[in-house]
C-alpha cells in the first residue's frame, strides 16, 4: 500500500456549520423539493459526506444572491429601448 505524504499539505479548514437539506430549505423559506432540485442541477454547491448531502451557509447565501434581480427604473427602460432600435 502506498504511503501518504502529509508534510507539505496545507491544513484545510472545515466550515463552522453545515446545513441539511431540510435546514437549508427552511432558512431560505423554500420547499425541500426545491432545494433538492437545485442541488441535483448543481445550482447550489454542496458537500457529500457518505450518502448525506450538507450545504455550507455561505454557498446557500451565494445561491440566493446570484438570483437577485434589480428593480426596473425609467433609465434602465430607456436604455433597453435604445439598444433595440
């Protein structure tokens, strides 16, 4: 069996907290099915520990912020209309 060399490996930090699918769903106010689908479609980064799936709260926050849509303003509407013409 090969011997592992661990002298030069950097120390990896574990997240302070990992959420289950149910905890992640309740934290963002969505259904468990929605979170499972987002994980299956690789929209949310996750950790697989054995057969369990855990989500880092920072990854969940990144997923929520990635879906942010800015409100429309009159300036943005005119800008869009000018680009069409």
